[in-house]
C-alpha cells in the first residue's frame, strides 16, 4: 500500500506538469458554468424548482456527456502509452512495484484529477440555496452518478492506454469504447426483445442519470460500474504483465 500511495502521489503531481491539465480545468469550468447559467435562465420561472437546474446539469444535456467522454480520454491517454513511448516503462516495472500496483496508482491519480474537474460545481448548490431551498437528495445522487460513470470511463481509458504506445491512438480507443456505451440507448428504439431490452436498460447511461437526477440510487447501476472498472483494471494489469514478459 505504501508503494501504491507513493506512486499515486507522483502520478497525480505529474498531471500538473502537462498543459493539458490546465486546458481541461479551464474548459470544464467554462463549459459547466455556461451550461449551468443557460439552464437556470431556461428554468427561471415561478413554476420551476431550483433543484431542477442541478438535475438537468447532471445528465440532462449532451454537454454533460461530452465533458465526461472527452476528459476521460484526455486524462488517461498519457498514463501508460507515454511510458511505453518514452521507454520509462522499463524503469517503472523494475522499481519494485507490481503491475497491479502501477495500474491502481495511475487509475487513482486519474480519478482524483477527474474529481478536481467537477469540484467547482459544488458552488452551484450553494448559489441556488441562497435563493430557495433545494432538495439535497437528487443533488448528491447526481454527483454519485457522475462519479460512477466517470470512474468507469477512466478505467476503460486506462486500459486503452495500456494497449498502445501512441497517446492519440489511446485517446481514440478510449473515446470509441466509451462512446459506444453512451450510444446504447439508441438501440432501445429497435424493438428489442424482453431479454435484450432488460440488458440494454441495465447499461443505459441516460436512464441511469435520469434515476440519479430524481434522487434514486439503484445499486444495480453501481454494481455495473464497479464490474466494468474491475474488468478494465484487471485487463490493464494483465496487458502490462505481458509487456514485462516480452521485455
């Protein structure tokens, strides 16, 4: 655990040596801020509850998913692809830290940085609460759903970064895989059978965020995210281990 924490600290600090980190931070603050203002303006009538603005912000617009998809790809594309491209992967793998520990440290660092991207949005409930009471349940559930889907996208992105030496290829692989998950709801319009419809509903991220937006926390969605994360991280560790044997 000490080795993981030490590597985690180094990986997290490394984000801030890259201009991409600051571009992402600026873009997320700007995108979320503009989206929030537009939503509040749209809902600023006597018949709309103030809490509805936050429910719409989390999953109610396409900008929410664009930010999740894009940030996950950009955050993870350097994780191991850059290590392989620069040759530092050899040093990392012989530094007394295991493959699983390397993957876990890089994943937790990416998860922490992704959390920073959404940290400024904590101001929005505070702003709304100054004017009217808000229902904190849907707000907390919205953050939970955002964290869960973001964590799943990051795990897939890390796996993609393990499979190639190119950051661009890693970003495209990550974006493609995560975008495929995002597009699942489209297939619900093709008259699925009862069995396939149940499966599609289970992995329908739009439906998940609708539930979270209403304050409904369904454990099935959380188990789904956790399962994908565990599989992606396991596959990434195995890919890294096979790289060690080939070396």
